[in-house]
């Protein structure tokens, strides 16, 4: 792979990367579609990265279907799939980690210690191997995208990070490979995450600026579901992820909740500029 | 710099890097000489990296002479000098660190907490900015070279790490920019580090394999000096830096000592192969 990309760089090609853990859905493919027109050679990595899973998390049962993934990826214009072995990416006695302090311990980082260290480490490896000119991540993992943008800035990776919008099912559920874990009833209850965010959006549009009132409303929507347990519902500054008591500046409203045993996340981004005109990104 | 190296890569040039903190001496220049024939474009970085200095260390008084450094470097065939501002390398609110666990907490890492995290972080930045095909470090900082080799392997940096031999003054003192801190008497006493290692080498050549006996002998040589305080004298496995009770395999004998208030280091590498034939590298 490193020889291949060296030759690509020598011939002046722009390399685009869509990093994934496979089991592709329309969310991944929307990122492929966005990147396709923004590079000469489009690489997708498919790798279920062990270091971003906690000890009691779903590494072993994370869904995999490489054959289907390859077929979908090539159909959408991917040029090259990078599907390494764990032993290649994590050689014996590996000891090196990349960490983004502070940002990595908030929100999902508080519930999943070590998760973002695993993400920043694997993405550093992928960047060093594939040397993309740009890479795209989904807004569903908004904290991940923010941390990676910070990592790229701080370590001077010559990579442009793009963030693609959330892709949703018809009933609003954010697409995720983990949705396949849900039973029929859980699948129905899971739509509450999007309903909570939609409610929050309407409140902000109606002029509500008190974060606590918005969070309470989201929680009440979520708690109507019998098998749903809120991990967090938060209104934070989009740049440093610090809690905001009032809606101002770039704001991330983020939810994590267990539906049954499946942990789902969703979010909405609101930009309030100096004139207090509020722009809402995604839903 | 990133645009410049991108164009170099596009034209198929091999980039060699000699990272330094400036105040060049013949040790640095020997690394330049080694690298000159091993690359098309030879880059030297000159940057006194704040994150590898502890709070009570010598960051502010570390010697600097950029004009002389540039002149020496260009005379020895360096093509490009990279001399960034701190603000460029460490943007406001930087939070990202690269760490090599275990190796970074041993030997010098025990005395200088955070030092190697600073080294691995700045070298990652330099690698991302300059994108060298190979980079060279001096054996005087043997632990640093080992940690960087591990970092490159673990994170898959497409960079070959070379290690150049120790350059010494006529009386054996390993060259270091910090030698300029020494008073006349301290300068004389500082030669004990090399004498201790030379004594160790002779003992090994005479068949001594007990590390404790060797360490005691080194300590007795060092302790003859009134203003010298031993930080550590250690016999360790060259790959994992674990203490060795017997001389076998690739062995690093390393010393750190304060001469007055100046901390100096020196080392010797011994390769004992399966037939117990011992090869000694450098002195």
C-alpha cells in the first residue's frame, strides 16, 4: 500500500480516503459520493479497529460482510480498498498511541474510556500508510470528527478533513452498522433519539436559548421509551465540547442512549452567529 | 514547507532529514555527512522544542546561534533548513501528543518525565511537515533513537530511521551542545563518563558478564570526580531497555550524570551473538 501511494503521489494524483469499519450502509456511501468528485484516487479502508473498543464492548460481534462491502464500494466509484490484518496494523509489542487530550475525555469519551485514543491512533496509522490528501468522516460521530480535525491541526498532518452530513432512515433514525443489533421493538424505540433532537431544534427555532430546558425536554422524549436508557444528552460548544448554559456560537446538541443493550448516538449542530440568526445543520 | 516537499515528492526526490536543536557541533555534522549520500534533498530542522524540556530544565538558556548553524549546515551540503516558530509548531490550545509507552519511562525517562513524549510528538510533527524518506539521529541519544524506531514501526511512518555513531572530543567526551555549560574543572571531570564506559568495555572483552560488577566499576570511576553525581548507570537490553543481569544479546550500557548542574549522557552498545562473540559498537 505504501509503495502504491508513493507512486500515486509521484504522478501528482490527489488521494481521497473514506475510513470505515465496514458493514457499509447509505451513510458510508454518501461519504464516498462526496469524496468521489474531490480526488483522483478514492481509497476506502475497511478495518474493525480493536483499540477503539472497550473490554466489554462489541468488538467480537461487530457485524462484518467484506464481500458485500467491496461490491457496494466499487459500485460507488471506490478505486482501492485497504483491508489490513490486525497483525499488520498492530505489530507485536506495539506501544505507541496518539492522544488528543481533554476533547477525548468528554461526552462519548467519558462513557468509553480509551475509545478516542484508539480512534486517533488508528487514523494516524491509516494516514501514514495511505497518505491521503483528504479524508472524510460522518457527522454522526461529531466528536470523533472534531477530535480528528484537532489532531490533524496539532500534528500537521497534510490531510484535509471533511465531515459529511448524517444519513437517516425514513423515520429519522441515524444510519449505523449497530442498528442491526436492534430487535423490532428496540428499532421502533430508537427513533426517539431523532425525535428528541427534532424537538430541541424546534425549541431553538422558537427562541429557546436555555440549554437546561432543552436538555430536559430531550430527556423527557427519550424516557418515554421503556427500553431506552440515556447515557448523556448535552448542549456543548462545538469547538471545545464544553457544556453551554445558553445556546450561542457553534453548538452541538448530542445524545447517547442505550436501546436495550445497543448504544446509539445522534446529534444536531446549530450555528448562532453574532446577530443571533441561527442556522441549523442537518436535523 | 509542506508545499515544497509535496513538489519534491512529485518529482521523485528522496528527502533526508537531520533533526536538530541547533548549536551544531561535529556530532550533528557527522550525521549530515552520513545522510548527504543517502538522499537527493537534505533537510535540517533547527528547533529547540519546548515540550521535551521539564519545568526546571534548561529550555531558556539552551545555547542558540542560528547564523553560525546555517553557515555550517550549508557548508556540509544541507539543501534546506527548516527553522519554525514555536507558535507554528504548537498552535494555540494544542492537545495532541504521541507517546511510546514503557520505553519512554525508563532510563532518561525516569529522570525526565514527559521528555520522550515531547520528543515523539515533535518528531511526528516534523515527519508530517517534511515527509522525509529517511531521518538520522545520533547514538548518543540511544534511548531516543530506539523510541523513535518503535514509533515509526508502530504508527507506520514511511520513514527509515538511521542512527549515526557518537562523535567524541579528543579526550573521549561525547559531543553535546550542553558541554558549553561546563566550567573548566567540570569539563575535565566530565571525561569520567567515557572512562567509565571504556572500563566497562575492557571488562566485557576480558570475559566479564555480570552486569552488577560492571555497573559498580562504572560508578566507582564516576564517583572519583568531586562535582559529579550519577543519575543512572545501567546495563539494559537494547530492544526493550529492561535491565539485564548478564551481558547477552544486544546490550546498551548507558550513563547519565550531573557534572555540576549540567546533565550529561553517554553510552556504548555491545552485540553478543549466540556464539558469545562480542562486538562492540562505538566506544
